[in-house]
C-alpha cells in the first residue's frame, strides 16, 4: 500500500489536468475503464461533468471507484 497520492495526468475535453490518487484507486479506476471498454480520459470527463462544485475530481473518482466496487 502506497498511502500517499501520486499525480496522474488526464485530458478532459481537450484540456490537460492532473489528479492526485493513491496507486490502489488509480489501478482500480483503470481496471473499471477497461472492463467498460472505455478510455480513461472519457470516463474521467464523465465523472468530472457529473460531480458537484463541492467535490474535487480526485474525490469524485474515489467515490466512483468505491461505489462501483460495492455494486460489484
């Protein structure tokens, strides 16, 4: 377990951004995208569009991963 978040680069709607996630969340996020046959940037853009202003992108991705794994 790494514990500390690492920065990962994404492109959302043509704009580069970075998100800090722990390796375990990043790996699970990539696995979910692969299972759904989706590009990770497209999935991140969808999460970004649906999150509220009070939730950062990294938190929104973590919650997405958690919900997906719980629904398993």
